[in-house]
């Protein structure tokens, strides 16, 4: 098992759909206070791994800046960690600090001594990165410098640490050919090679992820690091088996135009009785997956680590949907009570395009996906309706225009 070997084992649970008695390890989850990082930490802890979380708590500051909070209330990170111990008897170590501080990163790795690092600690919003110059620079510095500091710390503290890094399917863009998993075989002027798949990122955020991928691949090739790049699609869902154990274990539900994903936005609009605002033609198609499948994919990557010197890419999604497909599904889930309204697309993107991407590697490792259904949409609608008093209607319409360098949609 390489970096994941350990004498500890995960005890079998009757309700656990995954394989019992897998080797346990020490896993450090970066961005462990975030939408995906927190439920990932809980899932791995419950599976028997010794888990630590790292976060600068900057995502909470974005809420203050944007003037809108998670639709589902979330506890402080201190309270979350305490609640997890109270509910399960399991402990999670917590570190608060900035990944752009190289001393903090190196000290944290040396203190926790992880077998693997799961890296979610990045500014994750394309619209946020496109607000203006300051937000673009912040996104790239935060994401690229933080990852570079991590790569150096791994190389110096323990090169055997397995890095599992969250990338994005958005790195690829929407080429008029099939998207492969990370690499493509090219024949040019009689010679052939396997090369990284061409990237056509659609925002300064997505560009930061491309830079990360190149830096991680270089570090693996140069220093012999182990690295798995998970090019993830759009995640939907808010509940996991662990987050539902106590209200203080809940994860985020973002619905605003800057941080909210399209399905969340539609669900909140529908629950409030507003038309579903589709950007442009609505033919924009993306890979998507259930939040529970994110947890399963991360664990599969950890349980089947990359070899020393290997940089590998898994396309992490389970199915593809267009924006219009999602809007129509939400309309059906409401009993056709809500109408769809087209609005000008604030992004620079093809509004109707070819999209076919490979995603077999995680399935080959044993992923059993949860697929999107109207029943799941109805469960999201129920979450939105329970917290309807927290909806900020002004946060839903788009405010960031890709075509303008320093102002917002509708600004003077």
C-alpha cells in the first residue's frame, strides 16, 4: 500500500457500503472547514483514519464580503470539532493558518506527520476570481502559492506523503473533441507521445487550477512525489451520513451568484417562488456528482495511492447535465409551478457545445455512484424551504461580468 500502509484497520460497520478492514492512516485535510473539506474529514474519521483539518477560515470572510451566508447555518470550526467528538467519541486535530505562509505549512506537516494530504484549501469560485484585478490576483496567489508551499513542505518533511489534490473539470474547457482523463496520445509528423490534455480554462480561478496541475506534475517528476489530481465536476447535495448526525456538523449550502452552484441557485429560486434564471441558451454542459460520491472518490484515491514519482489524473464526476436540463428537472420536481427565464450570460462561454468526457478510472476502482434524480432535487427543495427565512434574494442575480475588468453587472 506504499504511503498508506499501517497496522491499524478500519472496523466493519453494518451500514457502511464500502469495504471494511481497509488500512487506516493519518490524513490531513486542507480546507477542512469548507463545503467539501468538512464532510470529507468526518467521513474519513468515521472510517477509522486519524484526521487533522487545516483552514485559514477565509471562506467565512467571503460571506462577510459578499453579504450572504450559507443557507444552512454552520457552526464555528471549534464547535464542529467539539461536536464530532461528543457525537462519535472520535477526535479531529485542528490547525488554523494560511497556506501562503510556508513556515505554517511546513510546521503543520511536521507536527501531524500525515501519510496523505487531501488538498481542498483554495478559493473555489470562478465569478469571485473575475470581479476585478484584486480578486483575480488574490485567487491566483492564494491557490498557486499555497500549493507550491505544500509541495515544498511534502518534499522536505516526507516525500512519501500521498497528495490528493482537488482539481476541476473546468481546466479542460469545452473542446470539440472527447476529453480524456488528464492525458492524450498525440501523433504529429510521424512521431507519437502521451501529453497532458490541452487546457482551455474559463476564468482566472480555473487558470489557477491549471497552474497547480503543472506544478504538481513537475514536483512529482522532479522530486519523486506521489500525486493524484482529482478533476472534479460540479458537486450537488448538502447532506452526508456524518453531517446529519447533529446540526453542528452541517456543511455549507451556497446559493448566491458568486459562490452558489447552478443547481443550488435553481432550488432556492424555486423554493422562494422565483423564475429559474438560465444564463443564455442553457446548453452549457458540465460533469456533475453527488457530495457523497466526492467522499467516496477521495477515499478510493487514498486507498489506492499513486506510486513514487507518479502524477495521475482522475476525472471525478458521474454524469453530465446541461443548465437547461437542470432547470427543467427542478421545474418538474415542483409540480411545474415555476417557470424558466433566460437572462444574458455574464460569462464568456459557449452557450451550446459538444461535451463528452471520460471518467472511468474511479469506476474501475469501485465507485458506485449516486445519480441525480427528481427525488434528490425534492430533498434539496425541502432543505431550502426549511431555511427560507435566510434567503437573500438580492444575492441570486448575476453581478460579475466576465467582459468588464473592474465593475459588476448593472453597475454605473
